[in-house]
C-alpha cells in the first residue's frame, strides 16, 4: 500500500517538489516570456544569458524557471535566500564562482537569490562587481517592485521580467498532470467533480494548488477512492490551515484585518494584527508600505502629518531592519489608528480619473497654456492669465477647468477639524463649487 509519505519504503518530497518541471516544455504559464519567439526563451536558446530579476507573486514558478535556465545552458547553479544570507555568504559564493572550472571556459555560473528585495544596500553592493565583470550571472526573485527594493546600480545591470498569476487553464493543466503522472496519485482512484474551491483557494499559485491537492487526497485513507468537490476542499482546508501563512490565504486575511482595524480607529486590534504578521515572518517593508497607503487613503487630509510619519516609518524600517523595526511600525500603526479619518482625497482622485478618461479631448483654456514661441503668443496662448500673487489674498478669480467641465467639483471636504478650515477657505474663494 502506498501513501503520500512513502513508496516502497522510500520517503518522498512534497507533491509540489515532485511535480517541479525540468525543462521549458514542462513549465506552465508565463507564455509571454517563454513562448516561442519570446524574450526569455530566445535568451536561453541563443545562450546569450544576462542577469535578470523575476518579479511576480508567490507560486508562479520563479525558482523553477531559474533552475530550468541553468540546466538548459549547463551552468553551475548557486542559490541564496535573502532572508538568511549575509554579505559574507554573498562573497563566499562569488569566490567559489571565480575558482569554478566552468568560469575559466567562459560559462559564468548562475547565482539565484530568492527574495532579493530583502537584501539591504551593503548586501546588494557586494554583488555589483561580480555582476558587472561577468563572474556570475545574477537571477533575482522578488514579490515586491524591484524599482523600490533593488539599488539603482544593480537594477541597471539587470533586465526585469514580470511574472503573472496562473490562470484557470494553467491550474487545470497542473491538476491533470499531477493526477496522471505523479508516482503516488496516478495509482489512486481520484475523481474530480468540482474545481471551483480548489482553484479559488489556489489563487493563481501553483505550489498552493499542489499542496491543497495533497492535503485533500491525504484525507482519504489508504487506497480508498477519492472524490474531490468544493465541500471536500473547503472542509480539508479548514482542518489543516491553522497557522499564519505569509504566502497564503491567511496572509491576506490578516493584512485585511490590520488595514480595517486602522481604518476603524481601533489601535489595540491594529497592533495585535501587526504582531501576528511580524511573528509570522512577514516582510516589515510590506507592512510599512501598507501604512503609507493607509495614511494617504484613510487618514488623508484629516491629519496630513500621518503621511509624513508613515513615510518616515518606511525609511526607518528600511534602515534598521528587524527586530528593532517592530517599534516604529507599532508607533505608526497606533498613531494612524488613533487619528481622525478622511478619504476625501482618495474619493476626489478616483472621480477625477473617471471623468478624465471620458474627457481627454477637452481643451485647456488658452490663457492657461504656455506661450514659448511668437506664434503661440499671436494665437492667444497665455493671454488673459492672472498671476495669483499679484492679487489680494494671493487669489485671482479665474476659470481653470475646461469649458465643458466648468463648475464640476471633485473634492468634498470631510467633516473633521482639519478639513473644516479648508472648507471655510474654499467657500470664500469658490462659492460656485462650495456654497455656504
């Protein structure tokens, strides 16, 4: 009898590892990169490999794709995790690459760095020389925007490839392949009656899909027939997902609770969910970014200092790292949760964008246009513009909207002490927009 742990007395790795593809033909998804004639496939087939960064959500095949590149080109493959590696580890790998026999023949080894966004500046600086002189080909993997997390000198030496969440058709291919080819599952009687819950909980993540499939099939004893439907999947997950998973669905549940607690002005719940995330290993910069968004979207003009504090928190967390970063994160969380709230700026820009999409051809009034040439001056550009500082109170009564949008209002001050003052001023300046 076989089970999910052993086969003929041999311990087996988890299903996602057993199903990891070995070549591009077995790789599912990311056709915009590895399809025929696409950029990454061309790079592999030509052998002209340069450093690159794979940016995408968890479970879309960043590590797998990196290994396939190395295997396809016959390159030595070194791997580091930015979570645990330091500058010394980086330098050790570079020294090993320099002494590698393959390098002497012109084939630079590949250094794969998982979660490269967690490397600090000194760790990234340690890579620069080796990437620049070709000692290594760097492949970085990140779930965060590399423009914010990778230093400019290193980013300029790497191409950035964006990976997308797997679509339903991709997940179906993975499911069918696992049931037909896995050395355990192919011997079991498995009937899939529904896939909605299976795919919904997978959320475009191949690793999660296969983990769920292993959990569900493992819930049926021995060689008993397996029937997979939405109810079975949901039941199995409720029994097995009991810890915070920073790459899984509970991750989104906890960050959602954190955001809503800050928005709902409950500092105690907010700091509790902050602690949950930190204890679960969440990237503190991920949290700091969400605090910046909260400060702008939910505190907004009710307390403009909140955005300054959130931005300062992001910079401090980036500088000092954990465990000390927990303190400014807690300070900012408590401050934002306790602050007055306003989403007036958020609502204003959303409505303005919606209108802008429909009025892209609306003419800017001539008196608001620049007149850098004689012809433009003769055509009336800038003619009639009133320079605000030349008028009492530094205000000139002038129509700034395109004629077809005259009188259209996007910003509505919320009811709070800070914006009450803004409303009073706007009522005196723009009575057609803000009548008393």
